C-alpha cells in the first residue's frame, strides 16, 4: 500500500542527514542498501501480523557506500510480512487503521524535520 500525500516522494537530501533523521523516527537502514539505493524500515508487530513501513531512495549523486551521496526519496509503502516469502504490498492486503495512522504520523514528523535540508530548492 502506497502512503499518499507525505511530501517525501521526490524529496532530495544528503544521505548522512537522512540516516540520522530516519533513525530518530525508528526507520532503520541497516543492511538495506547498495551503491545506488537505500531502504529505511520501521517494523511493526501487532496482533494482525508483522508489517513494515518502507521508505526507498535512490542516489542521484555520489555513492551510498562512501556515505557521500545525495538521495532522492520515493513514495513510502506499507507492506505485510509473510514467512518465508517476504513483504507483500498488494492492494488486496488489509492494514489496521491504527497502523496506517501511525505510519502517516511518522512520515509527517520525518518530513517536518527534513524540510530545512531539502536540496531541491
């Protein structure tokens, strides 16, 4: 499920700033990166199952490996984890309303803190 109207889609900022701010909002990059892409995950375990809020980004300049990169964010997505297959994002998934609300609140808070670091002015 794509999360709409977050203002994070196409947001451009520095990787080191992004890493710090995302982590403060429980969005962890950990090993989810390669030289051109990053993924920040926030894990939710609720009675309905395990879910991941994911924010993907792509390097438009520099290299993620060197931690000197400019990242352009993509539209955030919420998915449900199914063992052993992985995370599903399909339109037929049902997401608890309280979970969706928490994701929207988290993304709004991230955007508000990131705003001064927008490199796309």
